[in-house]
């Protein structure tokens, strides 16, 4: 069982924990240390047991407040879920409500495609003739 050195209120403690829980223990000790430092700053030095008791109580108070907020949020969520469940589903659309959309896609006529191909062939022939004339010069 690993032992971890923690620091709370300017004092060091060695605490044992389960394998792999060291990081959680250090995180919890940091929370307790923050509360203890607040007490020390406000009240000065005090006996170790009193400092730990007061810091623990302050954390417990914060935790209780957060738990109440959580319960209120859960109640609100349950209320919203109930409202959603009570809302009737809309009926399926009738045949009159179904709208068919027809989209016409323009098609290039075959004669236009053929004419473009003929023009392209002529342009290539002119380009080839130009290449021959330039090569002869």
C-alpha cells in the first residue's frame, strides 16, 4: 500500500492509500489545504485538529451546496422529460400535405455537342498547321 506525503495548512502528513489512488488523494489534499490556508490567513495559527476540523466542515458545506444544486437540476430535468413525454407526437402527413417536387435538368442537345466537337477538331487542325508553319521558318 503506497504512502503519500500531503501538505495541509503548512503541515505535512504521511497517508496510505490504495494502489493507483495517489493522484486522487493528492487532489483531495489540495482542496483541504486551500480551505486550511484560508482559515490560517483569516484566523492565524490554531491547533492542528481544529484547523483540520474547520477546513473539513467548510468543504462539507460546499459539497452540500453542490449536491443541492445537483438535485435541483435533476428535478428540473425530470420535469422537462415529463413535459416532452406528455407532448403528443404530430400526426403523419396526409397525401395532400405531401408535396412532390419536380426538377427539370436541362440537357444539351446532341446536335450542339456534335457541333462543339467539330469546332474543336477544326481548332486542333489550325493549331497543327500553325505549328508546321512556325517549324518551317
